[in-house]
């Protein structure tokens, strides 16, 4: 799970949340918007859960979206372990 950033021709910045299954290399989600909060990320993961695609362990960096209360609540409620990966390691 990670974010990708880009800039549109009119100068607006966009963010893309990408969730990829490391085993199958399947892209589970690509969510694009100008802002993606921790609450929004956890909602997207709830949608994945309803579809039966929420993994037991999710790798991510320690950005504010992943360390939010909404993500803590999601991980506790659905026994998902958040594995925080240090950038560059």
C-alpha cells in the first residue's frame, strides 16, 4: 500500500493510493483524488474487506494516513497487522 503523486497540466496535484498484492502482483485498488485522508484510506480498505480482498498483513510507510485512528480502528476490528516499512530500506 503506497501513494503515488503527480501534477495535472493545470498545476493541481493529485494523489493515487495503490494497493497491490505482493504475492500475485494483482492491483487491488487505485484510488485517485486531490486529497486522501486516513479516514478515506480506511474506508477504501473496508470496501476491499467486503469484497474479500483485505489481506492479513499490509505493508506501508509511516505516513499520517496510515498511522491515523481510523487505520488503528480498522486493523483492530479486522485483525489486520500493519507492517510499517522504513522508506529506503
